[in-house]
C-alpha cells in the first residue's frame, strides 16, 4: 500500500472558545491519518489531499481497511456504507460514523443492447462486486422486481471493480454492474457498450423512503474523544473538498486524473457529476443512514454485521 502524503498547506481552522474568551488553533501538530478506497469513495478527498498536511492511503479492497483501524494505524476511513456498520459491530463500538459522502453511483452497462428494464435481466449473467454495497443493492433491486439471484439471474462476483471492468474489456462479460468512475471509463473504451440502467433510479422505485447510500466516513472513537477540535476542522475541510470536486471545473476533473482514478480528463468530466458526492452529517446523517441500514438488515442481516448499530454509532457534533 502506497502512502500518499502531500505537505502543501497546514491546517488553518481557528476555533473560538467562549469559556476562556480567546481564540486558539487546536489542530497544530496533529495530522489525521486517512484511508479510502480507490473509486468514488476517494474522489471527494482529492482536493483535501492537495491542500492539507493529512496523510492518505488509497486502498484497493475493503478488507484492507479493518486491520488499519483495529491497529490504530489510521484515524479516519472512507468506506462502503454497509462496512461502516460491520466494523462497528465487529470492533465492539470502537468506530463512529462522521458523515455520508456518496450516494448512488451504480449503473448496469450492457453490450447486448437488450436490457431496457430490470425484468430484461432474467436469464442473464451480471458481473458485479462481491461483499460490498453494490452486491446488496443489486440483490435488493432484483428481488423486489421478482427476480431471485442465483435462480432467475446469475451473478459473477469479483473483489474489485477493476476486475469487473477487465471482464468487460476482454469480452468475458456482456452485462455488468459498476460504480463511477469505472462506468465512464469502460464506456469510453469499449465500442457498443451502453448505459442500460441507473441502479439508483431502480432502487428509488422499490424503496422511496431511504436513498441508496454508498460511502460513509468513520473514525476511531478514541481519536474522536481525544481530538474533538481536530475532527471538527477535518470535517470542515472534507466538506470544502467535496464542494470543490463537485464544482464541475476542469481543475477538479484533472485531480481525478492525476491520482489515477480515471484515465483522462474527458472521462473525469463525465464521471464526476454521476458520482453523487455529498456531505451529510449530524441528525440528518443519522436518520437517513439508520433507515438505509434497516432496509439492508431486512434484506440480509449479515450485510451490516448481524444487527443494527446502536445510537452511539452516529457521531453528532
């Protein structure tokens, strides 16, 4: 794993403490260690990676994150939404959720030209990502359209979206479920490949109450308790970074190219608007994320670690 540490701009958030009647910068000399998965989960961090002294690791697979958190080697991690709950349950409540940072970014792409609705997937094989939110969201949409995975629809799972993209490029796969920016990348590379279904739209048809939440930022509880001002400054920086990356500018798109998340700026300009980056924290995060977890729990309790997270999972500033 390659550690990306860019020392370009020190933290500058200044907090007012009414109790002592003076200002101070409580973030001096504290660097936040951040892990994120390559792909849509990491895109919102890119501007922060350019402009702060925090340390960042971009990882290829979700299973790489848990050991880093458990061993205290990272303080904050941007992870698939279901894994945030899994980590909380498996690590005895030692992590908390800070914010939702991406919503639905999943699309079904098709080489056959025959997939117009979810029903058209009957009898087909879909290539997708195993053990992550895409798997559970796909199963949920299929079942609520009367299709049983493994019986009516067959799914070939891979551990990483790059492997799914490779299956499309080699002709092994004709239909695949991928997140942005991989969708825009394969559409640009493969003649005849088309965007068939937006899984977010299909999710909303069968589950209108709670959106398809893809990525959540979590932090170690002990780090939060020891460094509340640092965390507050970090979250402000994160929100600014996401705002920059959703600005639609060529400069923002170029960052995605520079960090190797997309192959060129044309693909980046297509992918970023469909990445649905957001920054939702506080009570709004809690309400929406808990509702989403209830949907996943009803579908498959194991998907969120066997039980709904407790109230103290949600970090409310």
